[in-house]
């Protein structure tokens, strides 16, 4: 069994040292890693679509330009119609947050009195409500301060401008990049890395693209539920819940709990909270039983806690770029680890047969 064999030669030690230096540089250069990770991730998502156009005799560069034109059109519609509404909802929520909190404390206080639970919220309210009152003004003033900073704006625009440029070149040369990776890893180890890559790539590609579609479905569905229930801010909560649903259960927990509390403090009855509960339950049932199995199909084989740990670890080490890289790395480690354990079991079974 020589899967994990390592020869302490000068060449191998130099490779390990170089790898450690690269990891340290990556951690230090979080902003740069984030830009490249987002660009490569977008290229990875759209590569099958570009390949499909290329199979229809459309030049690859022209397919990418058509894709960019569609993205620009959708972005203009989104920022022109959705973003102003989300901003207005955010301002309204920030202004109403102290009143909502006071109503919530009053409701909880009545419930504790009814059930004979002795808890006083007076001190909590005195300390918390003044802070909540300043949350909206603080957030808005901070945003205005950031927007007034010329350096921040220039840096942000440059970073945003780099992403479509890098994505274009990644998409243009994606096949050659993949072939070069195979050439580098082929024959360097007893582990068949190209085979493992093809195996987990089939899972990873469908998983990521599927998760994006599922997140869109959940975001739109949650928004419709909240609009029907009359809970505000419907679009903001639906958008946040949809984005956070990429992390298992996080979008549902945050979106449902926030929507339920807002429905209680906004209406003070049982009908609107019941509408939220029924609506979210229907959406979750559809997502779990029909949408995810149909769109995502086979999962990465990672437990939800492993997914959350990988995302948190990647985010702690390298920010957003680390979170993007975390799941592919964790998935590949799992594929190679499963192969290693399978070989161990096979060798043990062979030894038992010979004995």
C-alpha cells in the first residue's frame, strides 16, 4: 500500500515548502483571491452553456459576448426595478425596527405573565431599544460615508471591472486550462487524479448550477409568500432568504424566523403568522421533494455540517474567495479519501482471503 508514501527528497521538500508559501500568500492576498475565485466560479458555471453554443457552430468568443449581453440586460432590469424597492424596504425596516422590537417585547411579556413565568424585560428594553433606534441611521450614514470615499469607490469599480474581464479569458480558455491540469497531475502519483476530477466534476458542476437555480426558486417563492401574507419587507426578506439558502437550512431558518416575527408585530393576529407558516412549509416541501431532486440530482455526498464547516473555514481563512473554493476542495478531498479507504478495505479483504 503506497498511496500515502512520501519520499523525503530535496525535490519533494521543496514542493511542500513552495506549497506552504503559496497558501500563505493566498491567505494574505484575500481580495485578489476573491476576484479570481469569483471569476473562475462564473466561468465554471457558464462553461457548459458556451460549449453548447460552440457545438452549434457558434464561435466561442461570440458565444461569450452573447452571454455578456444577456447578463447586462438582466442586470439593468434588476438594478432598475428591484434595487430601488429593496432600498426603500431597508429604510422602512430600519425606521420601524424600534417599534417592532417594543411590540415583540410587550407580546413576550404578556405570554410570560399568562403562563406564570417570571421574566422582566424592562432592563433589556432600556438598553436595547435606544441602540435599535440608532441602527437605521448608523447603517445609512456608514453607507453614505463609504460612497463618499473616492478611494473606496475607485477600488470597488476596478475590482468589479476585473471580474468580467477575467471571466471572459477563463471561459475562452477553459478547456485548455483543464487539459493542462490533467497533464500536470497525470503520472505524478499512484492516485488517478484526472479520474477523480471527472467524477467529482460531474457532481460539483450540477450541484453548483443546481444550487443557484434552487436559490432563485426559493427567493422568488419566499417573496411571493410574503407578498400574499402582506409581510414587509417582502422582497428584501425573500432575496436574503434565497441567497442564504445556498448554505443548507440557513436561508429557511433566517427567512422563516424573521418573517414570522414581523408578521406577529405588524398584525398582532393569528391569521398572518399562519399564512407565513403554511407558505414557507409549502415552499420547503416543493423544494425538498421536487425542485432539488430534479435540478440538483445527486449531491456532493457531504453532510450539511461538513458543508457549513467548509464554508466557515474557507471564509475565515480567505474571505469570500475562500468560501467559493471551500466546497470544491472539500468535495475533492472526499472523493480521494473514499478511494483511499476503498483501497484499504480491498487490501484487507485480499489478505483475509489469502490467510
